[in-house]
C-alpha cells in the first residue's frame, strides 16, 4: 500500500474541504455509499436530489484515494479498446451504449461543473495523444478512425503544426481530441461533496466500512464506531477496494500512477509549451502525460512502482523524459511528487456488479477515472432509482477475479519492467 503522506500539488492549493465528522452510533437511511471519491459523491448528489436519505462512509478524508491523487486529465476515449474489441468482449447489444457513454464522458463532467459552478480550474481545451515513435502512428490513426465513426471529433496533426501545439520536436504525429480537458481533481471532489451535502446527503469521514450483514429487508454496514442500516448499498472504492465485498479487490489490478509538478516557472521559459492549453499523453505502454497549470507549473505523470516500504518510485525516469521532451525543463525544480492506485480490469472496461441483491459496485476505470468515475456514479444512482439492469449502459455482471491475481505483485513488476524497456527502445528509434 502507498504511504499515506501525499506531497501533491492538489493538496497544496485545493478549495476548502467541507466539514465532516466520524460516524457515531446507529442510523437508518435509504442508501449507504462506501467511498467519497468521484463515483460515490456523484451518486450521493443525484440520490439526495431525488429525495433519498443518503449516507456516504469514507475510510479517510474526502477524495483521499485516486480522486484526490490523479493527474486531473479528462480523456473521453477508452485507453485500450476499439469498437471492435468492445463488441468482442460484450456483444453488439452493449457496443453502442458503451461507446456513446464513454465518448460523452468528458462533456458530462464539464456540464456538471458548469451546472453546480464548481471551482476546480476546469478547461476543455482539447487532448493531444502523441505517437511515441513512428510505427505507433498507424495503429493510433486506425483507432482514431474507428472511434470517429461514432461521432467524436478527431483531428490529425504532424510536422510544424504538431511542434507548435506541443512545444516539442520529440513527436512527429498525433491525434487531437477537442473534447478532452483538465480539472483540479481534489477541488472538484470537494466541490461535489459540498453540493451533495447541500442537497441533503451526509458524509462521514474516518468511518471505514468493516463488515455487512442482512437483517430483514435492510443491509447493516458496520464501521469502527457506528452502524448504518440501508435498503441499498453502493460500493465506490475502485483501486482502493478491500476485502469487504468478496472477490471485489481481486477483480482489478491496482497499478501505481505517479505525478510530479514543477515550481512556478517564468513565462519566458515555458511560453512555447502547450501554448493552447491542451493536455498531452503519449501512446507508450507506460504512458507519459502532462500539461501546463494555470499558475505556470508543468505537471507530468506516468505509471510508477512502489518500494517494499510503500514509497513511490520512477520519478527519476519521469524527469529524464521531461528533459527529453522539453530540454528547458532539464534543470527546473520539481516541487511536488505524489501518486496513487488506478484500477485496471482484464478487458480494460469499467465493471458494474451486483454481488448481492441491492448491493451495487462500480469500478475499473483503467486510467480514465476523472470522467468515467463520474459517469459510473450516475449509472449507480439510476439503478437505485429504478432503472433496470437491461437498460443500463454497462452490463451488470458477477464479480470475477482477475486471472492469477495472487501473483500480480511479482507479475506486475516484471510486466512493468518489460513495458518500460520496450517503450525506451521504441522511443530511441523514433
């Protein structure tokens, strides 16, 4: 597990966190939600607005997990899948639903921000997905073409136009998705929590759900200092899922994502870097992504690793990459270093489960959680409010463990080493 100290840019300049307390005693509600991240908070807001009594149980603080630790990039395309692979995984019945849901996820998020006037540095200036070496271009453009047939706008960039947009000559081709963007994720989560509270939801922090039982027609969720009785339970723990729901934690692989942010930099130094406010990511297996912040910091992220003590690793490699992409960053001070877990599923798609009647779980955003976490919160709320499983954008499936999950730590380290080595060789051939 990652050490709890989080030296993040987000924690240093986020909007104020709503005042919450630890659950004490026993209460009865319509719905109890486990996890105060994007998914749980969106569901809480919608259910409270619909007139339900709602409690959110959070083991730590609001957005303590991935929702407060991610890179804040709003990317509306799936990370691995094409329409053809989605159809292969789930069949034609769900292809159009999932495609439209995922492609519309960025607009849905920015619409929430506009509707509730959440102060989170939101900007929808487009996402550049750059090809990390020449042979990645063909696959990248084939994927973009397949998704463009579903209506998402995609542009192809190369040469001088790309060099201007990125501010780097390290890349020769890219796709631009105008619907992409960025937010301050911790501010967004705190703003969403404030809205949920104002709508009538109650959020209890430092109140981990440790067990559940069924008593007559109610689920009893026990914490370390209290108990909640509810008709419906929503489990919104994603990459921080534990043993509460059998098999759930073993249905995903919690990979490590790291980010770093520079000190405030002089405009003259970085004026050419992403001048139109785009976000950037590349096509590597270990993906490098980043952007400029409103206060002239540069933020970069990638897949990382953990030491045996739980310390985040791979920042040195990320700094080397920063200097390769942007030589002016070779000597800057990287003031903030942080990270967290992302949840990866075997099919690289989000999963919606009903492990027991009236207990729903949504997780597995595969690095697209800023947008898809909010979408899943809506989908879960709709199920609670009566939408049938047959009408949901995602199929409701049984919880299935990730193949060979017990060996994932050793396997993940080996696979990460292989991916990083192969990426480096390809970049050197670019």
